[in-house]
């Protein structure tokens, strides 16, 4: 992923582009991980209220 971002971004914005890509990746992985965790809990019948 970083090689693609590094090659596509202009020289003066390479570090910013990589930082934004990392932040986006970490944010999306947290959202997807929480969704999958909830699906597994529903499938297994674990009714734990985490609110």
C-alpha cells in the first residue's frame, strides 16, 4: 500500500499522504473489526450489552 501511495503522491506531499493513508487504514480496520466481532457474538448467541 505504501509503495503505491509513495509513487503516486507529489514529492512535497509524500509524508502527508502516507500519514493520511495510515490513519484511514487504522480507522477502517477498527470499524470493520467491531462489526465482525458483533456478527460473531450474534452467531454464537452471546447477548452481552456493551452500550
